C-alpha cells in the first residue's frame, strides 16, 4: 500500500499566533468520521502551550469519540504530521490501541515558537493525521479538510495625558477604549508604580468576556509627530484580573526631555491592541475521495490564507469566500471591465449588481456602460479599485491605512456600498489625530456622514488649542468658513 492509500485529515489553524490556550488547554478540531472498514468518529487535539508533564513543547493527539460506533478496542496504524517550511510534511507513524473516549499521540510533539516560526505560513499552522489501518484492515482512501479560525480584533487608540508633570505618585487616570466595529471594550488605567514611584504603568482590566488574550504595543508620539516604540506586552484576559506593564522610559526621563516627549505638558500615547476573541469559525471544509492534495501549499494553504481570518468571519461561510475569491481571480467569465487611467479590471456584472445599487441600475438599463462593456472609474486609484473589488467579491478588508480608508470611503459612497462605507468611517473615527482631523472633517461634510462629522468635530474641540493654531485649520477656515464656524459653534451649543 502506498503512502497515499489512507484517510488523510488535514487541519489548518488560522491566526495561530493569537492562540490563548494555557498549559494543558487544547485546541480541538471539528469531529470527522471514518466509514470503512467500520464507522468511527474522531477528532484531533493540539496543545499550543504544551502540557505540564512536558513544559516547553506542544502536544498533538488523535482522540476517539465516546459517542462512536465500531469495536470497543481498535488497533490503529496512523501518523501525526506537521507541515514544514519547505512545503513537505514530517511524518511520525505510530500504532496504538484506542478505546472509546481515549486519546493517543505525543505530549512532546515539537517546539513551536509563538510568532515567526518556520512551521507557520501566513500565520496558518497546517497539521495532519493519516489513518492507514484499523485492526489490520486498510482504511478507505479519502481526504478531509478541516479548519479552525481564531478571531482577532485590532484596535488603535490615542490618549492624551494632560498636566503630566503634576501627576503624583499613586494618582491614576482611567480610560475606556471601545472598538466601534466589534463592540469590544478595554479598560486602561494610567498609574505610577507603587514599587519605586518612578515608572509609568498601565493596568489592563478585562471588561468583555469574549476576550481571550491581549497583545499591546505602546508608542509615545513626540513633538515631531513620530511614533516611538516604548512597550510590548501580552496577557491572558482572565475576567476580573488586572495585568500591569510598565513603559520602558522612567517618568523622570520623560520630564527631563519634556520638550520632546511632552509639548505643552501633554503626553500623547498611541496604543495598538491585538485581541484574541475566541473561535470565529470551525468546520469541515471539504471531504472527498478524489480531491488532489498536492501540492498542499498552493491548493490548500493558499486558499486558507485568502479566507477571512478576523474580519466578519461569521458573516459568510468560508467555502463561499474561497469560491468567490476564485471567481474574482478567474477572468475567463468576466463580462465587463472597470477602467482607471492606467489599468482595466475585468469583473462580473452579477456580482457588482448584487453588491451595489448604483452598478445594478447601470447594468439593468441601456446605459453606455452596459453597451460598451466598460465602466470609467478614472477618478479612482488602481489600489483603491483593487481593494474595492476584493470587498465586493469576498467581504474582506485588508489591513487599512488612513489613506486607503479615505479613498475606499469615497468609492463606497459613490457606488452606495453602505456596509463598506460604514466600516471605513469607523476606521477613520478610531484613527483621528492632530494631523488628519481637518481632512476627516472635510470628508464627512462633503459626503454627509453625520456620525463621522460629529466625532471629528468633538475631537477638534477637545484639541482646540493645538488644532486651531495649525496651518491645516487656517486653510480650512479660508476655504470652508461655514464648516469651521459650525464646528466652533458646537462648543457653545452642546447640552
């Protein structure tokens, strides 16, 4: 019997580096069934933090389900394998006897570093189990693909600590940071440490039960608007338990260099949170007796990489995302093109019509775009069109920057893709700063985004002493006096 004459179960864990399991806590695959030579049910168990009996290693097990047909004891010849950096698998064959509700495998499988491991491709861990024989009888040849996706929410926030020079030991300032897109909330408390009264510390206290672990990057924004990296920290989000981490720079040094770090006695901090939110998706993606597995990195890993990993994963089945991604990439069935100044983008009228009422009207009536098979989008940048189409086809939003969100917002508003417009608006609101507030105000006013406009006006008023003196505000006043007056007028009309 060849190495491929077996039942192969390939398991992908997306966003693997954001696991939250502690020692002796397992990630469990979806249950899969083997029907010949006898019907049985199984699952795989992976312990990313290892087990207390073998610290520093991960554990990998095959588990037979309690609710399972077949003989009480089955002698199983199988292997537990992992995908190596070169795209091949390392095979570890074993033979064990399984009773119902029993697991067998390796408590000391191998060492996997949390991030940057050679075993991770696009932060996907690919592992597999191959079943060869049950009680000496060959297992029916089949290939099963299962997936587990860890939900991840990324959150950015700026905090201004005023009168920092007068902050007394043990004095605290508390902040609540909320992600508008995911309704995830974190409490942040600023304090001077009790140990030596010199270091600035942050006390993270979990509020949302859906949070499993939190990674925090902290930056100080200096007088030149540069981000200076000052602290990285990771913790498990145990409900009701606080975690404290310090800035690398002592309070004394901040004060001594206040012209750089604290202009106007204001310490500006930027926080980047990466929050693990538990299981976003799990299930059997494909089960086939004929599906060609090789080469795995191209046909499986690449497909999994393109599926949604942490953005709206519950909104659309993963198999559908994969199929629509393939449709988007396969231009053979496209029936119209979007034309920018430099490039053309083949697309499907059915997809665009389903996602945008503007495109639907364009392709439903005898307009020139329908007749010519070409839509002029020369007012959009190529990168914006690429991101826009990716969202229309797959509901995916790649990692956004301020400029990308700004251009996508305009495209979404033009073609009435409301969900995308709202997501870009939320991103812009969450990333307002002293440099971009005037730009966001103009955008919100032009496109009549009331929520973005109010958030931006409130931000400007909270930072009026700085923004009203800036060159960008002076330009706004010169060209949009009514909007500037409306913004300043809110200061006296807020109830």
